C-alpha cells in the first residue's frame, strides 16, 4: 500500500488548507484512514480517523469544529480540511492506513505516507 500526502504549506493564522492523501495498492474502501501530526520536539499525535465506508469518524478534541476528515472512495483519496488554523497546528501531517480499525494510536496503522508540512504563522 502506498500513500502520498499533499496539500501542506505556509499560511497565516485563521487561514484554511486541505490536505489530501492518495492511496494505491489495496482496495481503498477496505482501509481505515487516519491523520496524525508531529510538531518539532513533540511526539506524534492523532488528529482524525475515518472508517473504510466513511460512515464513522473520530477527531481529537483540539481540532473539533475546525478540521473535517472525509474520503472519496472513487478517487482512493482521504482529505483533511483544516479551517481556522492556529500556530499550534504547525506540524508535519501524516496519513496512515490500516485494514482493521480507524484507531487513534499510531501503532494501529500499518501503512504511512511521507508527511506534508503545515506551517501556520501568527
């Protein structure tokens, strides 16, 4: 399974970005997808996850109301729409996939993308 994340960039506080993660190598609708992020000097943290069908999802509290996870199974792509960005959202964002469950722990995912940098200036 290959994951290719894109869409990061440098934005100002309050701006929006949409991250995309294109997946190949496996039936996409059977993969739970997750987004994680890692800020400099900090541990990787869970951001959002969605079931293979897209019927269930979960978000970490710090992004609820600002971020939205979605997926297009016809395009083999999962998205992370990020609105009202804050400087504390600055991190490398990673997408991850696993056929089992849309968990909140990194070790629940077998497949990872290369990461895309998001930098939010104040």
